[in-house]
C-alpha cells in the first residue's frame, strides 16, 4: 500500500510535470471506443483548468480494473456509463486525474467554458 506521503508527492510531481497540459477531451464516440482510462494525470494542475472550464463533477473511480458495481468507487463500466450520461447532457466533456492512490483515483470532469459570470 502507498503511504499518504507517497500519494501527496505523486500529485505534486504530476502538477509540476504536466503544468499547462490540457485535460482529455471526451465525446460520446470516444468514451464508447476507449477500453479504460484515457485521462492525463494533472494532479494539482486541475486547479488551473477550473479557471477556464466549468467543473461538473469529481468522480471517485477504481483504476485497478477489479472494482465491482455498487462499491464506493465507480467500476470501469459505471464510469463509462457516467461519462456517456455527461456527454449526452453537455456534449464533449474534459477529464483529468486530480489525485490517485494505488487502486482508486479522483477524476475531475469539466465542460468547456469559464465559470466567471463576467465572461458571458
């Protein structure tokens, strides 16, 4: 098992490595075609995306492939279903891993567009 310090260090390193990198753009077709996790690991870099995109949700997901439906972390199939639902509601959405442990991850999901009301 990874310690909390290891996980925090990994998130910090990811933020440094991926600074300025965009989240993955996901359309319904892309979600249906992808076998598992197409998400870049942005770590704390997700905060920068929050400034330019509207965060819809942060999903807690199993990344090991062994998760089952009904557990606290979404299984791969539950994640796929949720992403398809979000694509149906919002069109293309964007996603990136914000934090991860050994077996689960928090995946931030955005739609394009600023959350700043003055930009409308």
